[in-house]
């Protein structure tokens, strides 16, 4: 069964390198890293860059893979996973994702997201973020816990196109859009799921929100105590163990 991974913002598929190393050491070889348009992959002509467009992009990729996949998402990749789970759960054998708080009814977008969602303010914020030299961007990501070689690889692919995608994606997901997605998931067929809860992730809502969402979706949880948003670096061994256990239980 393919293990399909989708990353978020403002990242590229290089993000999964440490976790893939751990999974391969455990004999997991059928690993597929998908890059959403604008986030390490070209943006097709006419692509709208909204959360619905990204959901439909991921559905198309999973259909090409033949479905019955084990899908894993991080950050906005998790948002895309939840979108697929609501629209085409038949494509999934199982799913695993962090940031479950995003679809909790009480979730409020973090400060950076609210800036991106605000006209003019968002354009200025994106210009500042992507306008700095690549080396400076890489140093910023490394300071947040991303391994230096991966930070360099991600920074090299961050450009104005990614910035445009950031603005469109976040603006399409202003509340109540994500809360509505969470409500829709309550009435769609359930698939075996794992909610990854990084206790110190300041972007994804509280651990209590994530646990509540997991319970509503009938999903198991794994708590990565003391780890933050980029848990796949410092916590790659723990995460790999949790994913392998999850896949074996399906």
C-alpha cells in the first residue's frame, strides 16, 4: 500500500526527509511525497489556489495512484487530508494528520494567518517573508527546528508564486470555512485515522481541540510531548513508530 505524504506552508517535500529515513529503516519503502501546486510544484494554468482547489488536486493525485492509500498530512497538508476525508474517503485505506484543531468549531486562525487573510497587510507580510535572501530564510527555518540541509532545500524553492498561493489559500479558508469542514466530517463515512498531537504546536489549536476532533472522527491519537509544529525533525523516531503501528492496525 502506498504511503502518501502531503506537506504544508511554506514548505516543500524536503520536509519529510528525516521521517522517510526513519520509515525506511523500519522496512517501509513505498513512500510517495506529493507537492501541492506552488509549494514545490508548478501551478497549473487556471488553478484557483483555494482550499477546495487543493482538495481536488489531491483527489486527482490519489486517483492516479489507484486509491486505497495510507495518507499522511502536515500543516496545510493536513487541511487537504481533512478535505479529501470529507469528499472522497473511498480513496483512503487510512489517514494520519496533525493540526486537527484547524477543523474544531472554536478554532481561531493564528496571527500570521490572520495577517495573510487581510488585504494589503497580507501582501506586505508575504513580500517581507519571501523577499529576504534564501540564506536568511533558511537560517530562519533552521532556528525553528528544521534541519539545516532541509531548511536550505526549502528556502531555495520559496518564491513569489508560493507567496501568491499562500494568500489565496488562507483567504479561502477564513472562518467559518474550516469549522464547516469539521462539521461536514461528522456525517461522512469514517476511515481508520491517527491524529498527531504535537503538544507545543502554536499554530494548530490546543491539544484539547485536537483530541476532541479525533474523538469525533473515531481516530486514534499520538501525543508528541514537548514537540512543536515541525515534529518530524526532533520527533522523527517517535512519529515513525506511531505511523508504523497505525498502518499495522488497519
